[in-house]
C-alpha cells in the first residue's frame, strides 16, 4: 500500500473531521443552494477517502437540488466534479458529457475563468483517452475564454487568466509531443517556459517538461527549450527531473483538504519514462516504472487511470 503522501492525500483523521463538519453544515442549512453546496463538499471528501459510489450519489443529489433552486452555477460545479471523478473511474462518456455541460453553463453564466477550466480539463481527458483533435479543440476553447478575461476582465482576474494560460500551454506541449510533431512540442513548451520566466507563473509544469523526452527532438531543434530551462538535452535528464519534481510536490504540499498537485501528471511521467526505457533495451527498468504508475493509480482508487496505463504502456 502507498502512504497518504504518495497518494496525494491528507491524513484520514483530517478527512473524518471535515466530514463531521460538513454533515452539521448541511443539516443547519436553510437555503436550498447552501444545503446543496454542503452536500457536494461532503461528496468530495467521500471521494477522497475512496467512497466513490456514495460520493457520486451525493454529487447527483446536489446537482438536482441546484437545478430545483434554479442555480445553474451550482449545477455546473456538480457537473465538473462528476466529470473529473468519472474520468478517474474509467467512465469516459460520462466525463465527456459532464465537462461539456459544465463548460457551456459556466460560459452562459459569465463565469469565463471557470468555463476555461472546464474546457481545459476536458482537453486533458480527451488527450489521455486518445481523442487528439478534440483535445486540441477543447484547449482552443479554453484559451478563447482566457483571452476574453485578459482583454476585458478586472486586473485580479486578468492575472488569474495568465496563470490559466500557462496551464493550457503546459498541457498543449505534452499533447503536441504525444500526437503532433517534435517541432510543435518544442514550440509550445518553449512558449510555456518563456511565460514562466516573464511572469513567475508555474502551472502543472510536469507536462511541459515531458514534452522534450516524449517528442525526442533533434539537439538543434531542442536548443531553444534546453537553453531556456538549463537542462541537458538527453531524455533521461528530463524524465528524472519530472519524477523528482512530482514526488517532491506530493511530499511537501501545504496541508489542506484536497488532492496534492501533480499526482495525475506523475502517473503519466512514470508511464512515459517506463516506455522510453523499454525502447532503450532496459525492459526491466521500464516495466518497473510502468508498474509503479499502475500501482499508484489503483491505490488511489483511480481504476480508469490504471486501466489506461496498462493498455497503453503495459507489457506486449
């Protein structure tokens, strides 16, 4: 079994205390929307402790309550949450449907940053499930909304939109490496690290770092990216860097209720590194890394991720 830190979780004691608090909050709530919000929050905690069936039931109940209260923003929040959970459990069709619903509702309500988040997360799901062109289209939709915020929004939201744009660039770099050309992967990753250097923003940098070893550009093509990051151009340097960063992030994230950063990206990195090792005639090393990714996903309860990794990277 993996530790809570390895799984990107806080302590079980903290979760139980949060469940008790949310249960009392839901019982006291007199406004339907407040009760629905407390119920959804309870579902999120239950999902984190592995009670997936109960969590989904609570999210669905909260969604219905938000609909009855005519609060589309709450419906969108439930849909987005259920989309993430469905993806991790391997129910891709529900994930696709819920992300589209969340993105559409959020934009209609004028919640452009949240709408961009839903499109961006949808793009990641599409990328991970092999629907590459749809993934790129979803990333473009996310950037479209972020551009509107940067052009029209108040200063604090413009700053958040810059961070969101970094997130999209990072994921686009990996998607380019996986599905497009090495040149496009290097271009997107270089744009990401250039933005980081200019603004100090870092959003999910692991996938941007994965672009070089996955795309495997020629040294000349990789030069802008290696110059920008200061990392040597060989793939193993980049793979090791990503694994070290991901594990460090899980171990040192400040306490709170929620998944620690980079767990999903760490799973991808382990699998990609393992696949690369196999191509380098280091099959034992490669299968060990892929096995670690599968074990970590299963221990977290992310059966869908475990199955995807096994199908895409497992022994042939």
